[in-house]
C-alpha cells in the first residue's frame, strides 16, 4: 500500500516534525539553529525523494540550493548568536524579546 | 390713521433706547422715555381712534413691508385698525400708561429701574402688535413677545430662584398652548394658503361647512393657544405663581392685558368658531369650569395677590363663557371693565404691599381702613366692581350681561347660567373676605409710608373708569344702551337670544343682587369660621393641578434627562471603539518578542490550513 | 471670474498669515481679519447686486467658472454660484471674520499656524459651497476637515485629542461612504451614457435603476447627516464643540454643520429625487427624533458649551425635517435655519468663550447671578437664548415656522413632534439664562463687562438676527431660484 | 524498498530524537551528524549518490564542524547544560508535541492519498544535475553564489568583536 515515494516523504515528514518540536521547546539559540537545520534537511530529503519519483534533476538542484542556503544561514546565524551572546551574556532567546508591540 | 404704526413702534423704540442707554440717562430720563413712549402711543391711539370712528370704515389696514413672501404665500407687516383692535389698543395703551406712571412710584427704589421700564415698554409694544396685527403670524409674533416679557418681568427679582422658577413655568406652560396654536396656523396655511385674517376667515367660509372636522380641529387648537395664554383650564397653573413679579407687572400683564389675549384670539377668529360648534361649546365649558374652580381657590388664599390672580382666572373664565355662548361683544365688554377694575385692584394691592413693606399675607394686614383711607376707597370701588355690585359699578353691567346671555344666547343653556350665577356668588364672597381681612379688624402690621401722589393718581383715574365704563352698555332693564356692541358689530357677529327675554334678565339681576348680599354676609360670618384643613389646602393649591403636572410631566422629564445625561447613543460608538481597542490589545499581545510563540503561530497556521484543505478536498 | 477668488483669497491668506507670524506675533490676526473682511465685502456686494434683478435673471446660476483639470477622468475645476451658494458664502465670511475677532485674545501660542488653519478651513468651506464637480467637492470636503482637526487638537481644551479624533473619524467615515457613492454614481453615469464625468450638471440627470439610486443616495445622505449631525450620528458634536477653542466652535456650529445641510439640498435631493421621496418619511422621523432627543440632552447638560452643542443637534433636526418635506415653504425655512442657526449658535459659543475667559469654567453649576456683574452680556445672551427657542422677531422663528408650516403638509404627525420641540427648546433655553445670569451668585464677582471688541462682535450678530427676523425677504428672494425642482413641483 | 532504507530511516529518526532531547550541545551535535549520515544513506538509496556525498561532505562535514567549533569557541561549560535541563521540563513538551503530531498526522494523511501510480526509484545521474544547474538554473546558481558571498561578508561583519557600542534602539530599551 505504501510505495517508495510515500515512505520517503513520511520519513521526511517525521524528521521535519521532530525539528519543529525541538524548535518549539528549546530556549537556547544554538539549539534553535540546529532545529532549523533538521527541518532544512528534512525538506531536502523530500526533494530528493521527489527527484527519484520523477526522474528529473530539478529535485536535486533544489537540494543543492538548500545546501548553499543552509551554509550561508548557519554562518550568518552563528555570527548573530555571537553578537547576542556578547550583548546579553546568555543564549536564552527569551531574553532577546525586548521588542514590544 | 396713517400714524398707527407709531402705536407699537413707540414702545419698542422706548425699550430699545432704554436698553442701549442702560444706566447712562438717570432715573428721570428713564421715567421720561418709559412713560412718555406709552403715553404718546395712548394719545396716538385716541387720535387714530377718533379718526377711525369718524371715517365709518369697517377696518383700516396699513401695509408696512413684506415680511415673508414665498410664491403665493405672502405675509406682510400689516397693521389693522378696526373696532376690536381699537378697544384693545385703547385699553392697553391707556391702562398701560397709568400703570407705567404708577410704577415710577412703586419701583422708585429699585436698582434695576431702567431694566424694569425697558421690559414694560417691550411688553406694551408686543401686546400692541398682537392686537394690531393684520395676520395671524404677526399676532403670533406679539403673542410670543408678550410671553417673553411676562417671563422677564415675573423673574424680575432674579436673585430668588423661586421667582426664576415661576417665570420659567409661566413661559413654558404658555408655550405648550402656543405650540397648539402654531399647529393651527400650519393647518390654516395648508388649507387657506394664507394667514391674513380677512383671507383666512373668508376662505374658511368657502372651504368648510359647519362642523367640518378640519375647522373643528383648527378651532380646538386655537383654543389650546388661548387657554395657555389666558390661564384657563387645564393650563391655568402658571398664573398664581406669576405673582412673583412686581405688582405693576401683575396689574398690567397678568390682569389687564396679556392674559386676555386668548379672549382676543377667539374673538378675532370668531368665524372659525362659529363654523365648529363643538369647539365653541368647549370654549364655554372651559370658561364655566374655570370660573368656578378658580373662584373656590381664590376664597382660601392668604396672599392678597394670589386672591387677585385666581380672581383673574375666574373672570377670564366669564369671558370665555361669553365667547362660548356666542355673546362676543359681552366678552369684550367684560374684558374692558375687568381691565379697569382688576388693574385698580392690583395697583391698590401694590400700594398696600409697599405701605406694609412687602407684606402680602392678608392675615397680617387688617384695619387699614383708617391708615390708608385713599387706598381703601379705591380698593372698595374696585372690589365692588369685581363683585358686580348692582347699578353703580362697571362690573355689574358687564358681568350681568354674561350671566344673562349664558342662559339666553343661542349657545347658552341652564348649566352655563347656573355656573355664571354661582360664580357671581363666589366672586362676591372672596371679594368681601378680602376687604374684611385687609381693611377691617385689628391693625396687625404698621404702615411704613403712605403711597405718594404718583401712585395714587392712577388709582383715582382707574377708580373713575371702573365706575363709568359700565355705562356705555346698559341692559334691557335699565335703558338698553348698546354703544360698545354697536361699535364692534362690524367685526363681531351680534348675539342671538333665544331662551327668554327681558323677564329672564330681570330674574337674573335680582338673583345676582340677592346672592351678592348673601355672599357678603356669609364672608363676614365665615371669616373666623374653621374650614376643613385638607379641603382648604387642596383648594389653596389650585385643585392639585400643579402636583399632578409635576408627577405626570415635570418629574419624568427631569428624571429622564438626568438618567441619560451622558447620552446612551454615544455608548454605541464608545463601545465600537472599545471593541477595536480590545482587538488591538489582543493582536499586540502576540508581538511578544518571544521567538517560540511566533513559530507556534506558524505551526498553528499550517495546521489550520492543512485542516481546511483536508476538510474541503478529501472529507465527505 | 470672481468665483475662484472666494477660494484663493483665504487659501493664499492662510499662507500669508503663517509667514506673517515670523515678522510679528500679532500680524497674522490682522492678515486673517483683512482677508475675511475682503471676502465678506465681495460676497455681500454680489448679494446686493443680485438682490434687485433676482427676478429678471432667467437662469438659476448667477456665475459659473470652468477650468479643465484632469479631462481624461472627466474632472474639472468647475465652480458655480447660485442663490444658495451666495448666501452660504456671505455667512462663511461673516462668521469667519467674527471667529478671527473672537480668538483675538484667546490664542496666544502659535498664532501663525492657528490663523493658517482658520483661513484654510474657510477656504475649504468656500470651496464646498461653490464647487460643481463631485470630485472637487470631495476634495474640498476633506480640505476643511484636516485644519479643523488641528484647530481642535492643538488649541482645544482639556480632552482635546479625544474630541479631535472623534470628530475626524466620524466625518471621515461619512466622507468615505460619500466617496464610494460618488464613484458609484460616476460609473453608473458612464455605463448609461458612455461619458466619464464628475460634473454636477451632467450627473444631475443620470438615468439609473431605482435600487441603485437608493443605495447611492444613502451613501451621500449618511455623509451629510453625520456632518449635520442628525440622530443617531450626533455624538461627535458635543465633544468636538466642547473641547474646541471658541473660534473652532463658532466655525463648527456655524459653517461646518451647514455643509451637511447644503449637501442635502445641493446633491441628495436634486440628483436622487425618487430615492429622496422614498426615504423622506424616515429621514424626517430621524430629524424629529433629533429635535426632541437633542433638546432633552441639552437640558441635562451642566457644561455650557456642551449644552449649546446639543441645541445644535436639536436645531439641525429641523433642517432634516424641512429638507425632506419637498415644499417651497420648508425649503426656504431650511435655508433660513442654516443662516440663523449659524448666527445664533455662533453667538452663544462666543458668549461661552467670553464667560470662560472671565470665570475659567464652563460649568453651569459654578455660575449663577452674573447679571449684576455682566448686564450687557446678559442682554446679549438673552437675545440669542430667545433666538434659540424660536422667539418671533428673531430669525430662527421665521426659519422654524416656515419649516414646520411646510413639513406639516408632508407629514403632519412628524411635524407635531417637531413642534413639541419648541417647548423643549424653551425649557433648555431658559435654563441657560437661569443658571448663568439669574439666581444668587456664589461669590461677589468683579468682572469686566463686554469689552469694545466683544461689543463689536456681538452688535452685528444681534443686528443680523433681528433683521432676519423682521425682514427676511432678501434671503428668501435670493434663495428662491436655487430651490430644488422637487420642492417646486410638489407645490400645491 | 529494501532494508537499507528502513534501517537508515530508523537510525535517522532515533538519532534526531536524541538530538532534540540532549541537554549538552556537543552530544546533540554528534547525534545530528549521525542523523545526517543516515539521511545520506537514504539519498543513496533514492538514487542520488552525488547528493549523498554532498550531504556528508558539506552538511555533516563542513556545517556541523562549523557549529562545533563555534560552540567550543564560546566555551559554554556545564552551566549551559544545566540551563537546558532546567528549561526542558516535561510540561513544556506537551503542547508543542501534540500540535506537531497533529501536523504530522495531517501530512501523513495527505501523503498517503492515492495520487497516480507509484513509480520506482529512478536514478538521476550527477551529469544531468550539472547540466540543468548550469543550463536553465544558471541564474539561480549565480544568486546562490552571491548569497554565500553575502553570508561570508555578513558573518565577518557581525562576528567581529566590536567595542561595547550598543545599537541606539537597544541602548534606549536596556536601561
């Protein structure tokens, strides 16, 4: 009943949701960054599965873009975390909630 | 006669000058302007009146300028001199002049001397406009104008809030009647397309047959205006309170002139009332009931001015009765004599009040016969006239005519006669009681200073008039002279007698004479007699009308106003604003800065969107 | 060619006044006064000219002016003057001059910007009264709104920001509805005739479906009765009036409210005759409710200006009753009411301002017994209190009588209710006199009576109100030709 | 699908679970590397060997090492782990877990909808990927390059040890 594509997508979904849970419960900014990476990875998996399903290169192309983006994001994100850590002396993201509506 | 515009213009001018010159011209200047303007107006009236009588015209109309002119609806500033307006104009200017002269003595020490005369002049001007106006709008102009002056003068001593309240009551209660009258005017505009008296009355006869609902409605609404101004049932409550004003004001406005405006109005629009018999009957019934109720109230008052006030209501009731039965000229006759003797009585009362240092309670007077002989004499003459002492007083001739016609005229019946005779009895009783209380018995308050000649002279003149004015119209039994009714006959239809002739008149006269004597004797006997307290209080308060109106209209209005001071409608909008603000609060609370909540929001959104997709695409 | 002058004069004057404040603090008010007087002179001069030959001019329009603006959209700078506009212009500059005089002493800060706003409002109002292009009309409608917001918001009393915002939101909401209705009319006209135009004259005879007409008419009507204001859209008025500076109150009561009445007479009734007839009874009912409700609330107030503000609600109810009676008498009454209410209520606000200058309070409970101290002011107040209760001999009586006499023929029962409003008017009006001038004074006041400047303000007002009361014919003659044809046709 | 997929999938899920439950960042990162490696295996199974290699080299190799170095640079010490232990109470798990499981259920429901025929795994060779990257997607490649450049510059700029000059917005609010 489950074919290959579905199995791969379900796995991607599970990984994504795990990343999401982590994102929601963590207060440490580095952990939140890791959660984002988990979710990005899950999304990449979904693209690969789709590429395999259709036999088209576009899925893999998209994965490469995700990879590039993840790299850039991590570098900028880490730099930001560094700044926050210097400013606030903590990695607690709730401490950085000075923005008030 | 081309000078008649001066008659109302002069007092208006006087008022204007007094207002503009406030405080700059001294007491003499104020006296000159105040009395002079009315005096000259009186002279002009006499000259114009003589010219008018010689000319033999039925009416003279002077067009001054177009007031309001829209298409076919044209109303001019037109003055009309005819028999009816001449009688009223004469009384107003002449009695007005005497009262002005009297006031210079009465008000001599008042700091607001100039304001008093400004208001009085304004009043005379407005009243003259009322009676001289050739159209109902101009009449309404004067009608409201005298209401304003009445308000200003009742509340003349403004420091006491009670005076202010009385003044406002007078204005507001009469305004209720005025509103009815205004609606009558709208009806007339709608149906006759005009308010010009001649046109209206002529068109009325073309348009409506007797008893047509429209004309009946108009007549009833006009009656509403008349009862308001003339303090008849059910709008009579303001007049006794109006005695808060200075006594000359009571004499001029609340006895001689303004309160009889209702009589003038009904007499003026007699054609409309003739066309609506039910309204005319209502006039008579209102008059009959009012004269009895007010007479009873007058009998138990302790304040001398309130006695006279209730007496005025009662006497105007007679005039209404006369109008109601179709005895038009009798009403006008009684108006004239009443103006003389009631002004005399008020001014006499004023002299007493001043002499006793503003004491108005009759039970604190007494024995003034000796200390104020002059006043006693004129007061006695006035009282005799009021009580209709036969043969020598004007009041006898005018009232006798009404008493007789109440039964004998076309619209009359036994009930009216009974009311009129009973009224005469009550009148005599309260008059006698007043005389006994004030002038006889022990002296209870010392006389401070006697009224000077400025005050006494008008009293003497009025006393003479109160006696002589009656002789222009003598009953069938005593020579049958009809000067006045002949004079007004071009304007007012003559009376039709149906129910008995001279014999009835004899009977009525004899009955009245007997009753007056009986009443005087009874009053003397009852002076000290105990009166049931509850009843006395009830009568004294004017049959509880005030309390009833208070509960029915005043209290609910005030309460409603108090409750809704903040305007409930505004709550709708502030409520709307509050909802918006609440929404704003809720939304801004989500901008907490806590990153995880944002993610939570995104997840929720995703869940909801996916749910919607699943529900729409795949569920049943 | 005179017409743009009426708009340009105040607008250029506004900038001039602002510039003048750099030179001298007192110069702006002189500039403003001169501008207003010039406008008054020109408009009154025109009135005087047309007064005599009013019967001989066949055309209704006395002058027109047309300048293409955005021809692609059918928008042009189109002005036209008829009797109604002329009367309103005279009133505008008359009250404009007085409002400059009334703020002579009151405004001490930023007088340049104050007079800029004052003149700009006047310019906007003049534009509203003159323009015959609906787009331009909306433009001017907004132009007069914003400076008024500043007048209330900057120079007002305690709760001024709330009041200014409330005023702005109410009128803006109404204005947006009107914009929708204007655009709707624009497209309906285009689809019916093929030409896209905002011109009043073209839109006047737009053929449209009955339903469409009713909806569009309601859009216009709501905007105008919010401005008027009629029950139940009146609640912005008491706040705005109470918090505004005296000049602001005078302009609000005297002129801004009149733009609502003007709009009804100029746009709602002529463009949507059928829809107006359809809603007439309901609108008249709203008017009658407003008369009684406003009067009752006026009686309950303890703040002088708030009381007068509610009397405005009551008086404007008469306008609504009269405008929808479709009758020459009522129409003339409405025009008279617009003018006389502007004068009498403006005067009452000036008196409130003068009292505030002397006593530093508007609370009626803190006044009382002021007659001995202020006899001149007492007399002046008496005149305008009597005007507000509709005493004959003063202009308001003519207005109210004509309105009621006219509306009686259309809706007797509503007229009865409206006439009962006269009694209510008596009750609240006399309360003013009693609370302020009569009774015993709480303390012995030593107050200066009306100064020469104040007398100079009050004298023309009194003269005008009495003149309108005894000889209103010049107004009636001029307004006669501007009567909407609906009113003429239903003449009996 | 062969056992390789199921084993690798199970490892990926389990190691990711470990990632999200660790208190110590280092442990979490190491588990994450395991997760990435197993995902690389899955890529291979799905006929994308080149991508599997990239996953191992770039993701597990470069990015994760970057983070590890970064954490080491911060020298957080045991108090961070203590913080994590304090923050990650069982209660905090409930809400997010339920919400996310609902989301997962919905996703799975949608994935499992029968849509077309199941296809077999079709291998896409790296050449085809390269052809389309430098063919139709050349512009996107350029953009990705620029993104990386911006990332480097931005990271350098932000990561510099600046003097304690607060941003003007922060300056006002931190007081």
